[in-house]
């Protein structure tokens, strides 16, 4: 009998992950026997966890916060897209070697195209954040031909580094950094086609908000990478202003779809997966 496909996710903390549900639904859809486990790995144990994946012949692993960047040094190879993004969220086993990939950029761009009906090619965009998720989104937008990307981040040096990296990937894309409460920020938000929150602001009831979002209007598509059972504050505000909105659940599903394709070569039943996730909220 063929051994079931052994997959999983490492992160810390890991309690809230929706990945086991997604991959179990997709495997059942194709009649694939699968075990998908969530492993809580403390940062100091990351190297040993990767050794374990290697020696226990686990077929594939998702990587989440806080390991996406740190894991890269323990892998045999990291593909070019993950290298430029600077983060790995999916590990495959190829001829015994562990290879790192990043499917977050694909996940976001696919959600934009398929679920919001917006092609970022030629568009003006504002991205809040410069962490792992924002890096994937900005590099994804640049590779997809966005004309202008304005990056806004609390720590400006990270925004500057990301702006430089994005132009390396796509020299035709104009990138700029705007600080909070500056005319450049207000002008960028007012004239943008797409506004994206890729920070963790708005996840909780912290009362924090993003600078410049009061300029959102009915011409905007507003996307939030955060997903929850109810709309985030940003998306509620955007809706009130007449903007179209896109929640982070579709990005999560499409990044999972790309990981599943890398592991199995098969498609993801995205609507069934979304239905299963929504019923768990
Ligand atoms: P992820 O991998 O989910 O992107 P991350 O790399 O820790 O996580 O990045 C979190 C992002 O949210 C960063 O852009 C961070 O800003 P800094 O680079 O200045 O840390 C942003 N962020 C988190 N908390 C924030 C807050 N209270 N106000 C503004 N930005 C915040």
C-alpha cells in the first residue's frame, strides 16, 4: 500500500492555523490519502525541526510566523522568487533535498484577479507594511506589472529596502516610500487604484488605524490580508466610503492552492475549501 502523503505546518504559536482544514478538504476531493499536522516549533528549535522533516521523510511543509525568514538558512535550496521576497512559506522535497518556495505573492495576485476582478497591470497601488507578507505582495505587484507602488510602513528603513528590491525585479515599476501624515501619502492614497493593508494593524481591538485611509473613496479597491469572521475595521470603513473590498481569506486559499500544486501536481477545489473555512469561523 502506498504511504499517505505526509504534510504539515510549522509556526509559533500555531493554534489558529486553517491550513490543515484546507489541505484535508483538497486531498479528500482528489481521493489522496493525507496526514497534515500542525507543529508548534519555538524559534530556538527551528533547526532541529527542519532536521526532523528531513530524516522523517515528511513530503512537504508550510511555514508560518515567525519562521518564514529564519527557515531559509536551513534548507538545501531556495527558489528565486522566495529569495527576492526574502521569505519561504512552502517546503518541498525534491530528490531528497528540501527546497523553499514562496506562494504568498501568487496567492495575493490571484485573489486580486479572480476574486476582485482587478488586474494589477498598469495600476497605481498603496501598500501598508514592509514585513514578510508585505514583501510578497509588493514583489508580486511589481512582477504583475503594477505601474506605481507606494509603500507606507512604521519602520521606514524596511519600506525603503522593499522599494529598492521591487525595482530590481521589475524596472518598469515606479516605487516610492511615503511617511505617515505627509502630502505624498495623502496624494498617493487619493490617486491609487488599489489600497492594501499588509500590516497586522486592525487584527485586534487595539483601536489603531492606518494613516491616510480617510482618503479612501468609491474609486478604490481596498484589500486586507487579515481574515476573520467579520470584516476588519479597514474594510468596514472602505465599504462605508463606497469602495470595493477584498478580504484575506482568498489570499490564504490561493497560497494554499499553489503549495498543494507543488506537492501533488493537482488543482485546489477553491470554492469547497472556502466553504469549509467559513463554516469553521
Ligand atoms: P508578517 O510576516 O505577517 O508580514 P511581520 O514581518 O512581523 O509579519 O510584519 C508585520 C507588519 O505590520 C510590519 O510592516 C510592521 O511594521 P514594522 O516594520 O514597523 O514593524 C507592521 N505593524 C505591526 N504592528 C504595527 C503597529 N502597531 N503599527 C503600525 N504597523 C505595525
